[in-house]
């Protein structure tokens, strides 16, 4: 019995280590970008540029602020705060498309940030209202589909909580598992041993569940299944050709789609995306009209 528990601890340790590595995709990518960028402008220079952009933003010089934020972004790589500031500057310039794009990218890096989520919710409502105005009294549906129960659960796990957060919970559950196993193995008190045994089973369950959730969140972060309309206005097409019949009503920039399929050109590059706004609005859009989040 003791030997089997030792083997169990070894296996769980390996499992937790692999979960931590896989859950830090975002952190690894960001650190790599920053290390490479430090040779370009350095952290101190980047901080000065961000301060300059912040000052320009506070003075109402939104285009200048956006340009500086963009330069820093290209040099040091993405961060939630930098993308958030750039998105806000784009919105102030009247460019809802790029504003939505940068805010959505910021959310992927920090899904729990209250200000990012509030700005996305506000911008999403505003864009939906603009799209509804295009109906001009006609019947149509340009709002995203309402989420069902399982959709909300999946969003809470994969989108609204970061992979790192789930990984930290998994590590905590694993530590408690080891402690309760120790209580079961080394205590002479019958009640303590029973408590340790059943608690260990519970913490084992939660450790595994949190590892699975961490993988789900990491998978969403790496996915390329969402896009934002950058073109000022467009209408989806029934087929991936310029001469195809239009589907639905005109949609304004800032509209977010779910990518269902792609159509490649002769060079093997994506020329068209098959996208879905809701179950009534599914069609093709030119690749240069959207940006993948």
C-alpha cells in the first residue's frame, strides 16, 4: 500500500509539472518577445515611450498615442496593459475595428481584468446597435447568439479564467493531496487516517480537474478561431468569390466572428474565411477585411 502511494505521488508530480509548462504559453511567448526586444530599444526606453504615449492620450492626441503604443508593441511584444491602451486610443480615433481587435487580444492575455471586460462589453453593445440600424426596420438578427448553459460554463473555464490561474489551483490541490496522504500514511489515529484518505481522494479529483481546465484555457489562448471585422462595412457572401450573392445585412467594423472554415488561394494563403456571427448570419468574408484575434 505504501509503495503504491509513493508511485502515485511520482506520477502526479510529473502530471503537475507538464500542466504548468503547457499552461504558460502566453507567458513564454511574451517573455521571449520582450527578451528579443530588449536588444532593440531596452526596457527603460520602452517605458519612456509608454509614458510619452500616456501623456499624449491624456492631452487628446489619440493618433499620436496609438502610433507610439504600436511602436512599443512591435518592439517589446504584446502585454495586456499595452494592448488595452492601444485599443482605447483606436476607439477614441473612431476606429472600432482595431479597438475591438486589440481589446480582445488583451483579454486573452488577462481575461480577469475588469476594465478590459467592461470596455469589450460596451464596444460590443455599441457595434450591435450600429448593425441593427442597418436593418432599417426589416426583420433580421445581427446580434450574437445567446449562450446556453454549457456555453456559459465553457466560457467561464476557457475564456474568463486564464490557464495560469487554473494551473495555480491545480498546484494547491496537489500540495494538499500530498499533505493529506502524509496524514493517512503516518498517523496512528484512526480518525485522522480516515480523514486523510478521503481528503486525498477529493484533492486528487480537484487536481486532475484543474489540470484539464488549464489545458482547455491554454487551448483557447492558442486557437485562431475568432476574427474581428476591420473593413469599415461589409456583407457576408454565400460563396468565397467576389461575384457571390450577398448574405444578410451590412455589418460594421468591430463585429466579431467565429471562424468556421478557410479558402486558400493559388499561393496557399488564406483568401477567404467562412465566419459565423449567429446561426442566421453565416457566410464568407475576404481575408483582408478581417483580422484574426
